[in-house]
């Protein structure tokens, strides 16, 4: 049953292979057809499979083949479809398709058109493998594939070395998380002797008691992997720099793929994580701290894409908060609604940037609401959803997270307070963006209007950003229910009012220019603080001072350290022995026979010395 | 002869009859196309003739021969190997301006020799097959008489191989002296009453004789010279067919006689394995002549393979060890054949001793050939998703199960060293340097079939090993 599922990752993978091999020789329309069509076909397959699966919504495993089975350890290549993976499946293929369609116009002028679509397809294929994987090894394959593709796409315009540096940074920083994740997987294999996700969860619950050392260690390691991929503190520094890639790529990384992989990993292994309550608490606190800090950083950015990048980090923080307090379904729901409005915002931003001669600085934008109508409305709807104004998709999920946070145990009030402050700042910066870019005095005139291939995805995503919150996710069967109810009453009203307050504040501060009259902002401290936030809380400088520079100095100072000497010694011994033994091969038959006979005598001596 | 025996031995009979027909055809009228067509047909017929015997199970076909899962599988591998060699030599002989009649005939004879060995359960049939193979191979190596190196290689192989067969025969004689038997099973039965000094000395002599053919250190010295001197397709055949057949015999020999059991013999075999893994890889390190490089690497690979045989002879994890050995043999065969196929086609234009620099940028000049060579090297290096990775995986599993830590350490060390020279070669393949573009690189379609088959084989064994693994555990 549902064996067509294999087609979903196969279409993009096939197209990526074709485009990589012979893409250069293909005419452009064919590249577009392959690149966009493959994702379209994958999305269509999902749409066709959906009713079939919904008729009988049981988890399905599609065994493709057994990779190997040696001595009671086996690795299957199998796809697994349940309520959780189908949400990601729909998001990835649906939004992925819209982004591909948009890309076909956005990248139309690029000379490396085929390479772009090859990477983009591979990206989607890897993400699909990640979410459909039945075992953690296959999941890790998709995980690393996503990492590779993000590297390739962030550095897509490699001719500019800063883009290459950004790609490298993304790769190296996420690698730090991946190393921890690999260790976590090794631990699971060593202790549970399986990598099958269901078996891991089952065996863990059977063998480990909640809160003991092993599950805590395993979950902590896996969580570090998720932190790297999903750009949470302290490994968030790569995401703002990842804006170096083409804008649709940012949309893809931020909305449908890559950064939500960490959320998926945690949600998928929920059975394991409930055994580690300490790690869950850490997850919640990491999430809320990230949400708040990234919101402040977003408030002070000038680059339109960096604002959105920090807002992604912040929103991912809310998702981690939700997972950490055990409100799994709220976290997953926010992942989906966030995918809608963040894709919308990035694509709208891309449209603005493309129509303004690749201008990204919001200080040189203004009054665009009349000239760029579709991007304006898209942006407005997207920002409303991001700010979680009532009657948007963002409200449905984020409000739930806030209310769940309030109700979750002793620390709940604190978590709620920080998250609510974050929500206020979120509303502030998202509408600051609207007022600065689309209202006020026009500063740069657009040179063209977005075409249909850009406008249609924007329209669809805008509709989803409003109505997407109404989609009822069938998550009750696969995720554990929290043991408390969402808060009602006064807190609920306050939570709903906070974004509105934020919008009003943004109006006063940025539309009425109230900001100029606040003395604190103009003071030295205010300037310093703004610059500090703009640099992402000085994290890059901090890491540079704390890790990179000391490491470089240490490496420089300790060039001849023992490890190096040992490595060189091995090299030296091996190459010396090569020349020594190579000299024995002198081509003389007599020598050859001698060596043979000597070898024989030696062996005989070894064997026949003890007659018993 | 009952019909079961007849069906069991049908591949041998078909091949033997085909050899007579080919010989008559050459005597009647020389024609390259007809001879090669007949040979091709003969090999395919022999493969078809294998199929009725699959259902028969274990067949004692005369006191000399036995037909079982191992013999069928290995026969199939050998016939496929011969087929690949034949497909590669089709045009190559013409490029080299060589007579094709005798070449094809000798190739068929050598293949028959390997098949005889694979089915042997008696010292007489073993030696018969070994010599049938040996004599054909001497001639094949020295076939291009104009080339001094070929004749030199043939002569060296003749002299050293005779010496090694002498050891083997002397070992068999000692066995006979100790047990009064030559049939493998009979030897095993009489062993309990036999003189241990005699039997251990005999085992060492037999092992030494076999170790020469497998080019295990210290019986390896001939390998680079002969590999280099032999015409490239013959080198591919020599590097695979003769080793595959011998491994099959030695598995049968150890299984039937139990002579591989015993700590002293085990120590001797382990020393051979460790020495081969270390010295083979170290020798290959900076080698630029590709045929010599592959010669050294084959020394190392036989060392790896010997791990499985040592464990098979010495412990209770026998079944898995045999599976490991056969799997490694498959992986080694397909990758080595692929490497030599690529070299043959590169060398087609007359460059009989290609060096590393000749292959610079091959991947861009001839993507298919470059890909084939690259995949073959990756498989030999044991990179995942190739046949070689699964082979190494089996070996590691077996050594861990048997707690053979020294062997495992040598395997790890050898693999680490080998990555250096394999990757260096791959780097050459992808480097964009077309200084060497003068090499003729025509790929005839028959060779193309062989190339495609090998490529699919390596990748299939690596990506979808499940089916073959299940087959191995069923028939071994």
C-alpha cells in the first residue's frame, strides 16, 4: 500500500541528477520544466496520496530494500509515513513548489540557471528523505544532504568571496551540531542495537527509566544537533550570514526545509525525549532565550533579509519552547504556519529586492505601497501573521504556545513573560518593516513589476498565511498530549493584545517618527545598544575572540605539537618503508626464488619445531 | 554416469566440447570473428548449463569432482570474468596486431582449468586444474612475443610457478604419506591417526604453493613484474580468475580436511595475512606504473581475504567467515576486472604500461571510462555504496566476532594506507590536465557492454547487497 510514496523523493532526485549531468546543454525551458516540474510532480503525488492515506490514517512503512543485514544488525531503506511526516511532506512539496515556480522568474537572468535548479531539487529531495526516513541512519543521510545543499546554495554566487565565506560558516557551524548528533546516534546504536525509529523509541522506553543518565545524554547530544540545524543559541550565527544566497533559497531554507529539521528530529523522537525531563527544560529555556534575543537583533537590522533571518531564529525559538514544555502539537503547528508566512515574507522581500535593482537596505526604501501592490499586500499579510495578530495563521499557533507556556508548571510564568516580551518585539519589528518600506516618502523607484510566476506563489501563500491556522492537524495519535490545559481567561486576553500593542507602538515610533523624540534612543548607550543588537548580540565577535582567535593562536604557537609529530612520524615511517621494500623488487628471478624459499623455511620452522 | 552427475558437470562438458570445436575451427580456417563468436557462445552456453544444476543440491560427481553451491556460484563468477575478458580483447587484439585464434583458445582452456579446480575434491583434480590454468596462463602472458617484457613476465611466471607447484605437490605427497589418502574428505577422516609433524609440514607446503598463486607475502615478488609484462586483459584475468579458483579450492580443502584448524597453522596463516596487508599497501604507496600499482594492491587485497580464511580454519564462526571470503572475492573480482578493463581500453592505442600521468583528466576526456576506473578504485578502497565496502564490512564483522584483533589492526592500517594511493589516482583522474590527450580512447561496443556490466555490478553489490547476501547465506 502507498508504494507510490517512493516517487515523492525520486522525482526531485532524478531531476537534480539530470540537471547536474547534462543541465548545461539543455535549453532553458527544459531546465525550467525539469526543475519546477519535478517538485510539482512530487507535490501532485502527495496530493493524490493524501485522500488514500486519510481514508485509513495508520502509520505506513514502505520497505524499499534492505541495505544490509550482517550478524543480527540490519539497516533497511524504508519510508515511514504517519501524521507527523505527512505534515512536513505537504509543507515541503507544497511550499517548495511555489518557491521553485517563483525562482523560475527570479533567477531567469542568471547564467547558472541549471546548476541553481539542480541544487534546489537536491535540497528538496534531501529534506524529503529526512522526513520520510524510517531509521535514523537514513534520516542522517537526508540531514547531511540538506547541510551540503545549503552550503552549495548559500555560496551559489561563489564569484564573490564573501558568499563563499558565508557558505563555509553555515557548513562549519552546523557541522559542530552534526558531530554531536552523530555521537548521539552512536550512543543509541551501542546501547539499543538498532537505528529504526520505532524500535529506538520502544527499546528506550523499555530499558531506560525517565531522567536517568543515558537518555539524558543521548537526548542532549541529539538536541545539540537540532540546535545547529535550526539555528538556536549558541549555534545560530550562521543563519543571518546565510542571506548571501539567492532570496528564494533563503525562503526555502527558512520555510520549508533545513531549519525545521531540528524541530522534526525532536518531534519524531518525542518518545525518547520524554525520558529526559532535564533536557526538555533546557530546550524550553534555550528556545525562549533565542526567541527574545533574536527579536531584539531583528529590531535593529537595516538589511531587509537580515530582519527576516533574525525573525526566523526567533520563531524557531518559539517552536523549541513549545517542544520543551511538552506542547508538541503547538510546536509542529507553529512550524507549519511559520512556513507559510515566512515563505511569503521572503518571496515578497525578494520581489521588492528584484524590483529595486537589488537594493536590500530598508533605509533606502519607502512609499512602495502604491508602486508594488502585490508585494505590499503580501508583506502586510505576512507581517500580520508573523506578529501573530488575531485572525491570522500565526496567531493560531503562537497564541497557543504562549498559553501553553503559562500553564506549564512552575517555570511557566517566567517562560510566558519572556515569550510575551518577544511577541511584543516581534510585532514591533515586523510593522517597523511595513511602515519604513511601504509607507513614507519614496526613495528608490521600482524598475519593473513582478510577473505572474512571482505573483501567483505570493497570492497563494498570502491566503495560507491567513487561513492556514484553520487546518486541523491530526497530531493527537503520534505526539504525546501535555498533561495540562492551555490557559484561559485574562492571560489569554493579554496574550492576544500584546501583538496589537506592538503594532500600535510601531505606528507611533516609526510612522509618526516618535522614535526621534525618545532621548534614550539618541543617547550613547542607546546607540551602543542598537549596534550591539544589530551585530546579533555581538555573538560573531564573541566567538571570534573566544574560539577562532585563540584557536588560531594556539595552532600557530603549537605548530610542532606531539600529535603533529606523531602523524609526521607515521608518514615518514610509511614512506621510508615504501622505498625500502620497493628496493627489494629488483626484477631478479634469483632474488625472488630466494625470498620464497626463505619464507617457506621460516614457516616450516614455525610449524614443525614441536613434535608432539 | 547418472543424469544427476551429467547435469552437475554439464558446464565443464560444454566448455570442454567448445574448446575442441574452436580448435578444429582454427585448424579449418582462421577467422577472428568466428573464433571469438564461438568462444562467446561457449561461455554463455556454459553459464546456461549451470542453471539446471542449481536445483540438484550437493552432487558427488565421481571421486574427483563435487558440485555444490560454492562451485556453482564461483563457476558463474569465473565464466562472467572470462566473458568480460573476451569482450575486452575483441578489438584489442586487432589494435595490438595479434593473432586472435590461439589467444581465445588459451583463454577458454584457462577458464576450463579454473572450473576444474573449483569442482575439485581430490588432489589429482586440483593439480590437473591448476596446471591446465598455469600452462595456459604462461602462454597468454608471453603472447605478444614482440614485447620483451611480456616474454620476460611469462618466463618468470613459468619458473616461479613451477617452483610453487613443486611445493604444493610435495605437500600433497606428505599428506599421502601421513594419511594414505588424496581425496579431501578421506584425508580429513584419516587425520586423527596421522603424524602431526608430517601433516603440519604438509599444510605449510600446500599453503606456500597456494600463497604463491595468491601472491601473498613473502611469495609475492613475481606479481608486479608479471602483471606489468602481461598484456593488460590477461593481467585482469590473471589477477582475478586464478585467485578466485584457488580460494574456492582452499575453502573446500580446509572445510573437508580440517587442516586449517590448529593454532600453529593459524599463526602461520595470520603472519602471511598481516605481512601481505602491510607490505602490499606500503609497496603500492608511491607506485606510478598503474599495472604495478594494481599488482601491489592485489597483494594487499589477498591479505585481507586471508583474514576470513584464517578465521574459517580456526574457529566456530565458520559459515559467516566463508560468506565473508566469498563476498570479498566477488567484490575484489568485479572491481579488479573493472580497473583492468579501463586500463585495457586506455592502453588500446599501444601504451602497454600506462603511468599515473597518462590518466590525467580521463574523467573529462572519456567520462564512461573515467567513471569506471573511479568507481573501481573507490570499491577497492572500500568506500561505502560500493562492493568493496560491503566486503570490508563483512571482514570486520567476522574479525570482531572471532576477536582477531591483530588481523583487524592490520586491516585497518592497510586500508588507511591504501586510501592514499587510491585517492591520489582518483585525483589524477579528475584533474584538468589534457597533456595526455594523445592516448587513443576508442571504446568498441562489445567492450562497452563489459564496462557497463562491471559498473552496474560494483554499484549493485554496494547499494543493494541484500539479495546477494541472502543467496550467500543460503548456499554456503
